[in-house]
């Protein structure tokens, strides 16, 4: 039967329906009706809806920030659910948002601010700390991480006095003016460079033509000189001798014939040379006329080409702006695609819990599967227990079928999200088989790697990826690197919700074969031992961390995701495993860390402000994968043997509690390349 929507819930937030408001009048009418039902909540609702809708038809949540050192930074206002600290006003009988000045005197908030101040001694502005704490949903670890990431930024240094604040504003104005001048000078410099290049090209063309003409002229001069310079003295005209005052030699009044001096020249050759000289003079004149005509044509062509060149330059600029616009659209579409895909995964659950029943034909089964989401455990004395999960796999389920439901979140890792896959259950329940599997039938680990490489290869045109892998085990509350033969304990350092392990070996990988080599090396160094419950019981938690750094070739954005694959050691009952000595110490450490993991899930399920990650090395190393900045997938493995009924129920209860956890909105790790 349909029930009316409770009126008191209207004040708890924004009611979003599938109704499409076609015009402003219809929207105002709808808001007025809501206002009649919910009192003062209408104003807040109206403002929020207007903030999402925007005024210009575009997405008013999208924008940019001009940073003095980082340049243009794209921004986007995301819609998230936040904790809001409020106080009760007796006079009005309503809850009111608490001012920062009041909130700093609140004991709980003071402890959070003190925690941040202790971690970051250089950050002394408590108002600034509280402002960032509010933005981080009162998560001190995330607050510390953000400040540590931006602590050297000039905008993060608050002025101590009003004069310093005014000086900073003046400096920013000066910097802005200088940047504008630099941009103008760069544009002018670019124009000067373009003009200079064009003039250099023209000069080069003219110099080439000049060299060609000069060479031709020299060649013609050489030929002319050869034609006229070798004329003998006997070839001089008689008229020239008369003009010089000399007459022809005579003897007895009769002219005496002149004797040729030197080699005798054929008169026909002289006539030919004279004709050639005339032709050379004519050719020289024609060449000169051609050069003048060509130079005129060249000037005419340059005058015609000039406007075309200017048009090409203008089109170049417009093309550059169009390319930048396409880049912006691509960036926006990429963000929207990732957000929609992320929302789809969030609707399925940021933490998904699957249950797998181990095949065991040697004993009586206490488990029944009425559906693919429910599991029923029955015991003659303890009765019946029912649990629900995202999916339950029976004893005949294959490794392929189990991975099929895990595959979608692997894509999120390539998008820059942290992804965690972990297996939980009692010793001997098949966790290692589910996560590792034999070489002929690999488990989640290898299949996840193959899927990740496949996603990276599909994006090779727009993205380039660098992948590195590391492998550690948590043994007796110590962290040991499995990729080195030297057994040494590594330190775990945390800065906010970021975790680092100095000295940890990270291998670059290119394909699945490299991953298999790394896993085989780590498997040899892992601690295993025989117990009464399992002949090869893992005595440590195995954590494989694969870092995925993506570089967008179009937008130059850098995304950083981490795929964490965790094979947890089995929880044990000492009375059944009969562990003693070193095995007993190991079992105590295993149970302690698993108990700490359960406490973390309990705190997350109840949305506590303090989550006890520091209670165990396991929960510390998994903090980035469980602290609201990740997508997680938990496999609970159980044994169907009625002898293990209590352990099976405990495991199923653990998984059921984890399924109720809401990690919050997963955050994408993307930055701009420098």
C-alpha cells in the first residue's frame, strides 16, 4: 500500500524526482506546492536546483582557475553528501548551521583540529584548518593529505596581518599585470618572428636569383672576352693608322705590301667572331630585359600572395582556437564519461560482497542456496541463519564466472580510482584458490591483470600508461617485501589517507607474463605452515599493489590509480587448529588483524567520524582502499562442512556487515602534468 512521503523528511535534504519541469511557471508552481508542505525548506531547495541548472544553458559547475604558477586549472563543482554541524535554536525551534567561531570551541571539533595541527605543525591557522575539515567532511586524514599535497603553494600561506594581506593582493595585481604584459610581448614577439622568417625567405629567394644572374653574366663576359681579346695587330683597321699620322709604307711612290706579324689569322674566323659578339650583346640585352620583367612579375606575385598569407595566418589562429575548443570538449566528455561510469558502479555499490562456497564432498553440507543472492546455514542445535550478498556462487561456479562480476570495477582503476579486491574466510575455505588459483585455472589476480592490460591497450590512441607492481606480506604485524631474498621489516608511513612504504621494491611491468614472474617470486618467499585444519595454511596476509599512472595525450592530464589484491590469512579457532608455539603466535596476530578489519567495517557502516585504521598494519595498508577514496570488492569464502558451522556463520556475518558499508563517493586521482 502506498504511503505519503513523511513531511519531516523534506527538511533532511533535496528531494529529486523523475518529473521534468518544462517551463519556469511549472517549476515555480511545483516549488510552491513543496513549500506548502515543507515550510522553510523551499528556499534552500530552489537555490540548490537553480545552482545545478545554471543560467546560460551550459554547465555552470564547470570553470577554470588562473593560478600564478600552475597556469589555467580546470575546475568542476561536484555534488556530494556532507556532514553538517548544526546547533538547536530554542527561539525558532530549528537547527541552524554552526559558525566556525563557535565550532572551534566544540570538544569533538577541537580534537580534530588538534589532530591536524599535530600532524602539520607549520599550519597554524585553526580557522583555515576547520574550513578544510568541513570541505573534507570532517575527515582529518583527507584534510592532512590535501594540505601536504599543496603545502608549498603560495595561496595556502595565509597572511598573518591585514598589511600582509593587502601586500599579497597588491603582489597578485602586479603579477597579473606583468603576466598580461608578458602575454602581449609574447604575441608581439611571435609576430616579429613570423615577419622576420618571411623576410629571410624572400631574401634567400632574391639571393638565389642574384647568384644565378651573376653567374650567367660572368659566363657571357668570359665568352665575349674570349671572342674579342685575341684579335692580332694585323687586323687593325687602316683608318686607325691614318688617324695616328702614319701612312702606309711606300717604295718609289708605290705602296709596299705589309708583311703579317706573328701567326696569320683567317679572315673568315674574324667575321664569325664578330657575328658571335653581336649575338652575345643581343642575348645580354634580352637577358637584362627578362630579369627586369621577372622581378616585376615577382613583385606582383608577392602583392597577390600577401593577403593569402595573412588569411592563412588568421586561419591558423582560428584552427588553434578550434583545436583548443575541441580539447576542452574532449576533456569535458572524458570527465562526464568517467563520472557516469563511476555513478553506475556506485549504484551497484562502492563495496560489493560476493560469497563463494567451497566444494567438499567428504562431509555433510550445512549450506543451501535458495537464490543467487541468499545463503542459508542450518545446524541441528543452533538453528537456521540467513544472509544476503550481491551474489552467491555455489560449489560448481568457475573462476571465469566469479571474475565476470568483478570485471567492471577494473576499468575504474584505469580511470584513476583506487580499486581493492580481497578474500576473507576461515583457514582452508579456498581464499588462495579464488585469488591466485593454479597456472592452468588462474584466479582473480591474473584475470584482473589481463583485464587491466586490455583496457590500457584499447586506449592507446589517447592514453599512455606506466604500470608498476609490488608484493608484500603482513606477518606477525610486520611488513615484509616478498620481491627480495633479504628478510627485513619495512616501515609504514601515513600522511593523512596516503600510505607509503620506504624501501619497497616496485617492478615495472609490460604484460601479464611479467606479473606472473613477480607473483611466482613472491609465492616462494611467503610464510606457510601446516595446521590441523590446512596442510598449507597461509600464515600472513598477502597484498599485491599495482600502480597505474595514465597520461592523457590530448589534455596532458595525469591519472593515478592503484589496484590492490589482498589474500587474507584464514581466521582460526585455536581449539580446532591445535596451534602451539610459533603457530599460536601467528594465529593470534592473524586474528587480531582480522578483528581490526572488522572494526573498520563497523565504523564505516555506522558513519563514525573516527575510523580505527591504526589498530593494525593490515588496516593501515588498506586505508587508501577503504577510506572513501576507492571501490572495493570482498569475497567471503566458506566451507559447507557442518563441523565448521560456527566459523561459516562468523564469516558470513562479517561479509554481511561489510556489504552495509557505504564508502562514500569514490574520488578520482587526476592532476595536470607540469
